[in-house]
C-alpha cells in the first residue's frame, strides 16, 4: 500500500511535459496579430520570416527548473556559445534561453511563455569565466560546460538580471499550408 502511494506521489510530482501548442504565436501582442511579430510552431519547429526568407529552427526544450530552450547555430567566431562536453562536438555551438511557462491549455500544452537570454560571457581577461562551472575556450570562442547544471545556474542569474525580456503567446491555429508572415 505504501509503495502504491509513493508511486502515485511521484507521478503527481512529475512536471507536465514541455509540449507547445502548434499554430501562430505572437511576440508581446494580444489576440490581434495585425500589429505584432508572429511565427509558426509546427512539427517540432519554429518558422519565421526574416528578410523575405523562411527560417526554420528546431524546437529543443531542455526540461528542468527552469526549463531551457536550446538554439543550435552555425559557428561564428564573433559570438560565444555553449559547448556541452557531455555531448559530441560538432560545427554547431549552442545558445540557450531560460523559459518561464505562464499558461497552459486544458490539455497541458504550453500557450504562453516568457524567455530571457542565458549569456556565455566573454571574460574580461580572456581566460577566466565569472560563471561557476563554465570555462572559457578562446580557441573555439565558446563557454565549455560539463552538463546542463552550469547553464541552468547561469539561467537563474540572468533571469534575475533581465526578467521577462520576451513574451510569446499562442494566437490561433494555423492552416496546413500557411507560411509565416
């Protein structure tokens, strides 16, 4: 009986999955999308239009407290990113944003969230990072970490510093062939 109660408590304590409702999402706007920046969420991707071209970005959530969104980028020596040494290294580095979920629908899908940047700081001396668990690699121009805990620690600090920098909310379902504006 106690084992059943403990198992039920563990299931009840499990946070809901990070499933984002597909459709048209708006940046800092109400249900009227005419005067706001929008994007599409469909098939595990975010689709947006920049300079007339459609950009596709995989939607990679990293569960935890706080949850994070992982953004994969091509390497660019002008900007630092995180390289998690627990993962295989590639020509991509990653940046992360902290995620605060502020609304879900009746099915538990995320309907509104806020983001804040998690910075990989270039150290003033070019060698030593001020972030615990983060090591600066000048050759790869990236913050090296062993796992997500160091990134998550930086996330909490950056959340306190930047607050709700971006706030997105679901506006409506999208048509099957609809493209981002």
